[in-house]
C-alpha cells in the first residue's frame, strides 16, 4: 500500500498528493502548476507517520470486537 499525503504549494496554494516515501528530508518536489520547488524537512515524515498512527488507532477502535 502506497501512502500519500496532501501537500499545499507555498507559492500558488495548489494542493497535490505526494507519496510518503518521497517526503525525505532534503528531497524536493516541483509543483506542477507554478513550478515552485518544495523542499521537505525531517518534520514532514513525522507528520505523515502521526497521521498513519492516528488512522490505524481509529480503525482499530471502529472495528473492535466486543466479547
């Protein structure tokens, strides 16, 4: 499963989906709309991981079977 996150371009504000594996500190992605380069920091990966952890926790709560 390829996890993605929605990222907003700081220049034109367009939202785009970027794979979590591409959000490596120091790596850059170019906005397809305005060609602005978006650089990722170490904090970006932590934000994605927190979202994944929150999602997993919510799924586990939703489908928890009571005996």
